[in-house]
C-alpha cells in the first residue's frame, strides 16, 4: 500500500520585523493589548518591490527541496496555497514553477485561506496514494501586510497578520508505519462573510472602478469573537475525529501543530485535548498569523531544531475564513 510522507520542510520570512510598539505608532493599540489578546509580539512584513508571495514561496520551496535531497527537476506536481497571489490571475503555482525552473507539470492553486495548507496536504496525499504523482511540492505563502487596514477601523485584524512562507516536499512510501494516516476537510459557507475581503471581485458591477476606493469592501473584515469561538470548537473536534478514525487517543500525539491564529485559541484547543506545552507547537509570538504559511513554517522550524523523530505522531489542524477547517494525522 502506498502512503504519503513529508521528506523536506523549509520556510522564509522577510527581514523587516514589525513590533507591537511599531504598530502602536500607526493605530490606537498597545503592546499589552496585542500580547494579552493574541500572544503576538512581532511579525515580519515584506518590503514592497523586494518580495511578494511567489518570491517568499520560492525561498521556502528551495529550502524544502534541498532538505529532501532532491532537485527542482525531481518535482512532479506543484500545489500552492495562498489568499494573496501576486496576480489576480494566473495564480502563484505557475509563478513558482517559473522561478524554480521546474519542467512542464501540473501546478494547482489552493485558496482555502488559513486551511489552505491542510487542504493542499489532502490533495497531495490523494494524488500520491493513487500513484498519479510521486514527488509533490506544497507551498503556503502569504503577503498580508499590504492589504491590511492600518487605521483604527481595522485594528482588530491589522495587529494579527504577518507575511511569510513555508513549504514541504511529499513523496510516496511503501512503509506502512510512516506517512499520512488520514486527512479530514470541512467547510461551512454560511459563514463566508464573517471573515473576508470582498473586493476586487465579480460581486460588483465591475472588477475595478473609481468609487470602490471609498468602499470598506476593499479591506479585510472579521467578526473576531465569532471566529474565535468557532475556531476552538472546530479545531478540537476535527483532531478528535482524526484520532478516532485511526483508533488513537490524544495520549498518542507527540506534537500538535495548530494553525497559528491566536495563542489563546491554540491554548484552548491544547487544553481541551489535554496536551502539555511541550506537545503543542507555537511560534505566533514571532510571526503573527501568516494564514496558509503557519503550519509549514512550524514544521520547518521543528525540522531545523531536530525535534522531529521517526515514528512520532503529528496532528496538524487549521481553521479559517470560509469557514474552512481540517486536520491531518501523520507519522514520521
Ligand atoms: O486565522 C483564522 C482567523 N482569525 C482568527 O482566528 C482570529 C479570531 N479572533 C481573535 O483572535 C480575537 O477575537 C481578536 C484578537 C481579534 C480580538 O480579541 P477579543 O478578546 O475577541 O476582543 P474584542 O474583539 O472583544 O474587543 C475587545 C475590545 C473592544 O473594545 P470595547 O468595545 O470593549 O471598548 C475593541 O474595540 O478591544 C478593542 N480592540 C482593540 N484594542 C486595542 C480591538 N482591536 C484592538 C486593538 N488594540 N488592536
């Protein structure tokens, strides 16, 4: 039986570090409020013109491919998850392919926001298990900084998000003691407007028109409390579902890698799963929420720290705009 395993992880964040104190110079907020409500201390923002979603994704992908001991020409399929692509179209998968000089092959763009990486893993797993592709490059990369509402109106979202990218290389294994055990995806479109950026889009009479510049629809909006409560419930639920499906319990989890949206959310999920701090990874203090990039950045850091050991059970879980959510259980 073929299974899918991760054989390399990489990440990249831009050099420009923006602290809570820096944000407090632009909007009415404070280091204390941001730390207490979200656990975030700083985030990285691109320098416009120097980096974008594709360029950061490319840096992360190069690191992941190198750590997998492969070359770009060994990649059979590309999956790129983002909500912030460089162009409206085409999507970033082909841009990344161009940057890496990868041979003509499929390049799929995934747009499931904070759950994009989990959705991408699920697609990669299905392709690899069915024998269609062998080596898949999966990237999550986001440029949030240039779309944030840096006024008091947008302060509940402006302080949360950051820029960055993470990537993994997946391959086929016939060892049934390792690899992805199962993936679980969900969406609940009735909550699409609870966390969204409406424009530019085809919902208006024209994609771009002068009056839209005065519309609040060109800025991201979020019903923070509602998203917060749903995130805790859904993330806990979908990890428990994955464990039950594989006849495992929370005691079997060596590391929970949750989407980094808010430290209070991940701590609540961790508590409900009764996992101690050393079995739940967090780096939100340094990067904020980098949407589709949070989980692969965590995996790359764990890789770098030498903390990933063969046989360990990892639970990956995300929740975000859509609403969309999902989990992946995997054994290294
Ligand atoms: O990636 C998945 C998507 N995102 C998330 O999962 C995020 C989910 N939501 C959250 O993380 C939290 O709801 C927030 C961090 C956004 C907000 O925390 P909260 O504890 O839910 O605060 P709140 O929205 O209830 O606001 C409390 C107060 C309000 O003032 P009043 O009405 O009590 O006077 C806000 O206006 O805090 C105010 N506030 C701020 N104050 C200082 C909102 N944003 C800020 C800010 N600085 N940046």
